C-alpha cells in the first residue's frame, strides 16, 4: 500500500462537503471507490466535481474546506 | 437623491454609475476584498469595502451593505441584478434604515417572487398562464385535469426543480402508467411523491416585456426575444421579437401593463412569457422585480435610459413618459460576452485581460466591466460585458453586429466571442427560427469539443 495524493484540475475554491450544513464527503479510513466524489472546486459559480481516480482508502484532506486551490495543488491523500 | 450606494459589482455597477453621474447623483461603490480593481470601483465617486471575496460575506451581506451605505452618507441603494436585488428582507432593511431602495417595496418583491402567488396575481389580472393543475393531482383527479389542459402535457414533481422529475405525456393511454412511475420516482428522489400537471409547449420562445411604473401609472417599453439560451442562461437577446404579429405584440404588452397596474408597480420590472408559435398564444411564467441584464436592447429601440427612470422613480418623481410617448424604432441585438470557453463545455476562464479592443461606429454599444490589465476574479459570475447593436431594420442590426464582433478583441482569457461570430452567420439565427432548446441542439451539432465550428477554427 502506497500513500498517494490527487491534485486539483482547476483553479478555484475547494469544498470538502456537499454544502455547509453537511459533513465532509469522506472521513479518514473511509473506503473510496473509483469515481467517488471527494470534493468540489468552484470557479465563477461553476462547480467541478473532484472524483477519485482509483479505488483505495481515504487518509486525509490536504487543504481546508473553502481554501483557494491552484491547478496541480494536492487535495487529499489516499492509500491504494 | 444625492448620493447613491451601489450594492452590486461588475458591468451592472458600471452601468448604474454612468446613469447616476449623468443625473448629477454622486456614487459610492460597494467592493469586496477581491474587487478593489474592478472598473466600477475606478468610476465611482468613492468605494467602501463591505467584506471578504466570497459573495456570501460581501455582496450578499445585507447588514454590512446597509451599514456601509449609512456610514458613507448615501441616501439611496441600487441593488442591480442578482445578489440581493430580489431579496425582500434586504429591501425592507434598506427602508428601515431610512434609505431609499431603488426598486419596488419588500411586499411586492415577496409577492411576485413567489411563483404560485405571481401566477395567481397574473390570473387575477387576466394574464394567461401556462395551463396546468392548480396544485397537486391524484390518480383520481388527473384525468379530468389532463382533459382541461390538453396534450402533450408535463408531469412534474411538486418537490422537483431545475428540470428534474419531469415526464412528458403525448397520448392519453400513457397517462396512468406515467403518473404511477413519476410518483414512485419523485418519492424516491425527493421523498415526496406529489405531482402536478402542466401543458407541454414543444417549441416555446422566451419573450418578455419591460415595464416601468411610478406607483400611479405603469407603461411598457415593448418586448424582448431571449430564446437563445444555454442551460436556462440567456446568451443572445433582441428587441423587438420579430416572431410576433402586431396584434399579438399589442396584446402581450397590454397584458404586462395590466399585471403591473394591478399591483401599483413601482420601479422597473420584467414579465417573462413563453410564446407558443403553433397556437400563437403567450403564457406568463414569472416576473423579475429588478433591472435585467438585457435591458440595453430595450433602451436602444426606445431611446429611454431605464436605469435613469429607476432612479427618478425612486426619488419620488413621476414617469418621464406616457405610454403614447414610448416609440419603438428599429431593431437591437445584444450578445453576452462571458469568460467561458465555448469549445470546452463553456468552462469558466478567469485570468488577466491582456488586450481589449472595443468596436465602434453608429449603433454600436458595449456595456462592460473590463480593461487591459484587469484580473477577472474567480469568485463571481463570468459576464464580462455585453455587445449591443442597433439598426433601422433587423438586417441592418445583424450587419453591424457582424462587423462589431469581427472588430472586438479580448486577449488573455477565452470568451464566448467565437460562439457569437458563428451564431451571427447561422441561417436559422438570421431568420430568427429559434426556440428555447434551439441553442443546445445547435451547440451539439456545430460547436462540440474538437469541432472547428461553422466559421472555422482559431482561438480568439
């Protein structure tokens, strides 16, 4: 098992939860399926879904909810 | 009114500042921490930082906006469009602070903002609405209601929205099974199986009527045609709507005035309708109690300044025109220039505008918010500005538009300019043979990723 990270495809504001009233998409230790939603990046009122590239186990978010992210910024760590 | 607070940003803030200054009213511009360099901030008499970049903490923070307006010595607040422009609580808070809200009262905003209430108000004023069930149907009542509405009809989920939970029934035999399936789906998707029925208009045009009222009188400024839309966002707008016969245009505009008068409307407002070309009937869908993005096409054909009218009315003056003095002349077209890449599913494209050339000549106008060196923030919508042309005829307007689009240059970010350059050459656009689903089908055929588009490739 190797710890990997996934990067943001776009510039924008990162959200780790579907809306402010809800818990984050993932908790440390959660199993993730390929294609699962990890978070959202908002740019100019348009939301881009960040999806897991492969199956694995979620370790942690590397950015805070509502942080600004740039393309290539690592968003989260997972084991696969 | 001596000093106006602008509780908005972008091109509409610029537009409001221009009209206010022309009337001798000074301006104070609300800015978020991300907007200190925007064009409106440069043009306004003064600026006040109202909060952080995120709109929820700045342009949507009613308390901060009211406080900023008071502390900067303003006596009125213009809300623009979007943000808090149709928020009844904000309008009430502005008035409660002793300031003038440039728009209708909180009570009218609330009433016309509620779809059911607006529909009832329209019906009471004798304005046709889309035939449908008044409220929910049950399997027992559905057949009788369907008989009244006629086919084809839509089954919609009461708890749905944004196009979700809609089924179309073409034949009577299908009704029963479709209802059962729709109810089960709605229950699974929304936790509520409630359904209602509405006439399905296969090829609807979006037409709308601009009205202005001073609380005593209401006049219309004719109609606009806004059928060219993508995902319910207007892309290209015109005035007048050439598809309407003169007697239908007259009836449409009169219906809007009737509705406005029935609520003693004060301010600028727009009544939106669907127009069914087959039956030549129009149906009221909703009212916007604010200035709209596409108001310039109305200004171009009537010669009126809608924002100045709003300010005059808010200052307690009467309308500057009577209905018989509102004369529509020629034809106007507006193209929305967005920081979106039409070749990549309209992906937003923030960045720095490196070069910017505005076209000119008779009948050409640009209402925008950009300048060379301007960094487009990522926090707000993608509208950079609107290219508007006027001509004595629609053909003349299209000719000027073609030239203006060819001249216009925005470098540094991808924009929707290439889309408009293709649309202005399209035979169906030239004939205005469009409806509300026309653009999405056209995009799939002509402008999908990798497709060069009818006018050839090239990034602009």
